[in-house]
C-alpha cells in the first residue's frame, strides 16, 4: 500500500479546508435578520418605514389582503415587503402571509423572497403593533424582524 508523502498530505488537508470553508460560507450568508419599523403612509394599505440603521424609505410595502377571522380574534394578512438597502446584496422584495392577534398585536407571517439576490429563499416575519415607535410618526406603528434563508425557520 502506498502512503501519502508529507507535502502531498498538506496539499490534501489544504484542499479539504478550502472546500469546507466554501461550503460553510454560503450557509452563514444565508442566515440573515433585518429589523424594521413601519407605519401606514399615506394611509392603508401602503406602508413606509426603515430597516436596521437605514433611512426612512428603506422599507415600503403594501397589504395585499386583510380578513378578520369569524371570531375576530385574528386578522389574516397577505403583504408585500420591499427592502432597499445601501448594500444592494441586502435589497429584496418578499410576499408573505399569516396572522396577527387582535388582542396582543403580535403577528407571524411566512413566505418567500420574490425579487433580489435571494429570490426563492424562505422568509419569516414577526412584528408587534404599537402606538409609539422611535423614528416613526405618532400613532399606530409596527416593529419586528424579517428572517431570510436558514434564519426563517427560527422563532423569537
């Protein structure tokens, strides 16, 4: 049986390290979280807001459908969210659907990225309705997190 010589072993180990680094890199890049603050502007169904430390306007969207459940405990929602970042690789549009509790104001929606570099990846959105959000006009506002890729399967 032929054994690998010393320099050949280093070459094989080096190739394995590079390969593992390449495989691990995309998985980390796929795990993304974006925080947001939004409100209706100029009014329902149009939304305006900001993400992370980006300026107002970096978040916009539209409620596509809104239906209260027969018992009025939940609101079934469908929406499109658009995130425009200073870093184009973080800009995307997503279509999401889910429900918001009328009592708590908390919502969970899921869907997928429909445009941008991450098209097709899963999205999970969680937000809470509030009456005062830093950086938002006075009145009803919403704060939450958008998770994309592997992070979309996690919950708060």
